[in-house]
């Protein structure tokens, strides 16, 4: 059974249409002993990828694919690493991107596929003044 309704699929096709660069969603999962949310997370990614031919899902095993896990700094599953045209965007998602988290996933895919930030010019200017690496984490949960 699909998670996205036909109306939601149609809306997302329109929103994802501007994507011009390939976006890979590297999905880290654990088949044996993994989280129950892995199946839902994979279904979400597959449904999103089916809406635009520039989006692909690449599955990795968090236990067996140690080189990739180290390369992307992934330490748990399910996890999604967003690549833009093969380059690491440093955007990561943990758990199943459903509910409020789904919007963040779509925004990340759009950013990776278009290179366009949906920020005010003043915000972009302020971000440009950051002169040291920062580690930013955003945690979301339904209320």
C-alpha cells in the first residue's frame, strides 16, 4: 500500500520538477536486528524517487558497508545521506521521514537537485560570514 495519496504524488511531481542535477539518497539499513522503521523509511524513499528520474535510492548495510559508513559518518540506521551530483551535501536523516520530517526530506532533495537555497538574501549574507566549521543538528518529533 502506497504511503502517498495520488493527490500528494501529483503535488510532489510538480514541486520536484525543477531538479536538474542527480540526487542520490544513500540509505543505510540493517536487515537483521535493525529498526522496524527501516521498512517505512525505505518505502518513503522509493516513493519519492519514483516521482523524478533524477532521484535514486542507493541501499547500504550499516553493518557490512563499513567503508561507506565511515566515509559518510553514519553510526546508526535507518539513515539517509543526501548526495548532489555525487557530492556529499552533509545532510543526514535518521529514522523514517514521515509526518513533519517528510517536508525536510523533500526540501533537502530540492536543495541537492537545484542548488537553490530558499532563504532571504539577508540570511544568506549572514551565513556567508561564518568563518569556522559548524556542526548543526536539528531534531524533530511530532507533538
